[in-house]
């Protein structure tokens, strides 16, 4: 059968449309007067195209499999955050990422200022397959970043080989008090994979690259913190974590309780480095580095100014516009700003009030700030 190629120009948009005319196929007419067979075919093609776009639209973004990591690479360049609301709740249905805007800013600022590091969020709650599409606009800003990953492995799987016998036994039977689980998770992640642990209440102000490979920090002049620390996955860092875990095991066997991680770090640091127990501020000398302790046992202690420039008793100054200028001066030499749980949980920030906290979020989490409404 001889075919004849015919070209048609749509008068509305002058777009050339090509048809092949043969017996039994679509007959050539104006686009507005296609026969019934052609109209049905075009409608079916449009429906199929809509279905395909709907099913594969996540490919327009960073692929989901690039977000998710069952197990991270071992590297001292890792930065870990943890979200632990579902650690012991196995009946939670899959959903989207459980992060508020302040927590998103914590991850975003760390990732932007540390582009060569993998920033990994351990997320304890199960995730929908299309969690990207279900996420808030703020959360999508971190999922767009090439160095941000989500770790959705079960808690028991992560800590099973890390925990010592007695604690592991009670963990399986759910006898372990859940308030200790985050501390165990922090140590387990850093021991297995290396890198920095950071609390979700931090906003990063500078890169972490200037810091020593093994460090702990003062939260105030008196006490150490477990909100941020870095210990390598081998040598000194690994040995120090194993020392803490042995202490943890012994105290647990004796009275079935676990001391909190701050006390564990404090007690074992003095023993490991063979230093008399004193206030944190007496160890962390200089603006950043405690030179004495760095030479003594290889674990540097940073003073409170490095990561906690605003004392917890002054947290309200972060949201009071009249203190904005002073806050900027106070954080000028700091690596991070800690915003404290009161600000994280109990306060809504209104755009346009120009508090120090709002201005800091606007500068260090710009895409997140632009993606949210008038309050966060």
C-alpha cells in the first residue's frame, strides 16, 4: 500500500504536525476536526504520559536511593545527626522526615559549610517510599544538597555488635531505659564509622576542618558536653570509646542503671588522660585548643566559647531584637551556635522581628529561610 506523507500547519501556533495517511488509519483533517479514532488515540497517549510523569517525577530531583544509606562509609569526615523519636516504637507507620525548621537549619548549615564531608541524619522512624514528595519545603532544601544522606537502619541492627553482653541482652527484651538509647547510638555511630556527632540544636557558623581529629568540648566552665564531639574510628578515638563502653558495662551490671553520656565522657577523660578531675574551663586553655590536654593524651578539649557562645541562662537574648548586635559580637569567634532546647521546642520565630536568631538563620540557612512561611 502506498503511503503519502502530508504536513499540516496549525494556524493557531504555526506548529508543523506530520501525519501518514493510509486506509484504516487516522485521516488527515484540521487539528480541531480529527476523526474519532485519532482523538481516542491522542487521549490515551496523554493519559499514559501523565501516569509516567507521576510515577517517575522523583527522578527530576535527587534520586531517593542517593538520599538513603543503610550503612555510611567509614571516614573521619562524617558528620552525624540523630532523630530518635521512634527507636523503641515499632508500630509507627511510614511517613515523611520528622524534622522541624530549626532542625533542618542545623543540618543545612553543617552541609553548606562542610561541602567535602558527608552529613548523615540517622532517622529512627520508617519512611514512605515517596517521602521526598511528602516532605515540607524546608526539608526539601537539605535533600537537594549533594552531601546530605539519610540513614534509616533499625536501631537494634546498628548497636547489636557494639553493645556489650549484658546491655545487649536487656536491649533485646526492651528492659533498657529508652532515655539512654540516644547516648548509646551516638557512641555506636562514631565508633563504627568515625567523624563528628552534632546535636540538632546547633547552627554551624564555620567549617569544622580547623578542629583536631579527636576532640570533646566544654558546655560551660564547669561541665563537658555530649552534644558535639569527634573521635576517630581507629587508634585514640576508638580506644577512648571502648574505655567508656567498658565503664558503661560495669556500672550497668552493678545497679542496672546507665550514667548519662556527659558524666561518662567526663569521668573517663580524666582517667584516660591521667588528669585530676577539675572544672572544664581549667583544661580547655586558649581560644580554641586546650594545648596541655592535646599533648597529654591526644584528645583536645575545646572551651565553651567554641561551640556554646551563648550560655543557656541567656538563651532568650537570641530572640530579643535589642540584643542582636551583641549576639553577633559574641559568636564572632565561634564554630557553632547552640540554640538550647527552650528555643528549639517552645518558641516560634516571626519573620521581620530581626532577632539575632532570625538573622543567623537567614544568613547560614538562606534557602531554608526563603522556603518557609512567616513563622518557624
